[in-house]
């Protein structure tokens, strides 16, 4: 068996994005709005088309990381 000793490792440091309190609050608000909208759909208070319209508005109102990937 051949063993190689690693004497130096070079890695790039990538700065992590620190979430601010406001960004975390926006994420929470979006998730809460999404949950309420799903409940309304499941209980028959709104139609699927209305659900989609409301969620599109939620994405616009709460610009978050989560909403950007939807």
C-alpha cells in the first residue's frame, strides 16, 4: 500500500451570506402565508385557481429565498 502525505491544502474561502433578522422575518411571513393559503384551499374556501393567484401574489409580496425557487 502506498501512503501519500499531504503537506499543504489550498482552499478558497467563500463568504457565507448572513441572513439578517429582516430576511428571516420575510421567510417566516412567506411560509405562514403559504400555510394559511393551503388551509383555505383544503377547506374549500378558495379554488385551485384562486390558490395559484394568491401564491403568485405571496411570491411578489414576500421576496425571499424560498419564494425565488418556487
